[in-house]
C-alpha cells in the first residue's frame, strides 16, 4: 500500500506543473493532469498517474474526482492557465470566456470537487497566480482581470476553510521560462530570453516548500521575481 502523501497537479502538461510533478514524483503519490495526448504520455513516462483534464469541462472534472475517489488529498496544486494579449478596448468576448474559464472558474470547480478530500487530510491548496494578479499590465487586461479574480477567490477560500484545517496559498511569480511566456512575447514582439526568466523548477521548489510546511505554519502569499527585473521589456 502506498503510504506517501497524495497531490493533484492541474496543468501538468508543461511549465511549472510538469516541473512540480517531476520534483515530487519520488516522495509523493502524484496525480498529474493535462489535456493533450503527448503531455499525458510524457507524464506517464515520469512514473506518475496521468489523468486527462480540461478544467473548463464539468465531465472532465468529474472524471478527475472519480480517480481521486474518497481518499484523503494532502495537496492540490493549480497550475492550469492560459494567456493571450490584446488592448483593453479590443479584447474579444471569446478571449474573456477562455481566460476566465481556464484561470478562475475551472480552478474553483476543481476545488469544489476535491474539497472533502482536502478536509480529511487538512491539506493545502496552492494557486499559481501571476504578478498580473497584483497590478494592471498593458495589453494584459483580460489576463490581469482573471488573475485578480483568482486572487479574490483564493483569499476568500483561505478564510472560509481555515476552520476546516485546509491551508490555501497563492504564488505570484514574475516572468517564468515557459511556453506560455514565449507565446506572450511573440504576440508583443518582445525577444524571448530564457536566461532572464525564472526557471519552472525554481517555482516547483517554492510549491514543495509550501505543501511540506510544518503544521504550525500557513504560508498565504509568496512573491517570486526574476533575479534581475525584466518588467520594463513588457511595459509593466
């Protein structure tokens, strides 16, 4: 019988989610989710349980819930996210629908589906937010709005679940060397320079620190910035 602590990671197909699955796989029972076949294959090759999940799809979330079953869940790491750029006055409705659904509504529905499992073990929920969840960013109005909404949800969830022993933490990272940032840079015609950005494994290390924190500590918010600030490149 596997007596390791159990974690669900959403958005584990790449970036921080994949790095977190890779970091935890030897010491935790990892249930890692992704949408694409090739990402699920990579996760299976890591030796973790790979589960198909689209956080915008209720049936998909129900499928994840069935995999978890009634067993205790020690951590839920929410790394699924999407971002595109557009002026605040020219952001199409489908962009709003996509980003709010993926970055806010979906994660909230995942929490709803697994909260009883987290309460059993007095587990920890970690939301991977963004610097855009703390301030406005030009050409990121929809993304920033979604991350501000996620911040409000996470803060409220933390207060409501405190009496149940569930810890809720949010990480606000700056630019991370991920495919999503590469897409953003391309849309903004900004050079992509991996060495300037935070390594996904570094963020995974912060996540591990949070979910393995001693019982007397509740880490509510963590800001992570690149060693040398690169915000000027993005007109932040």
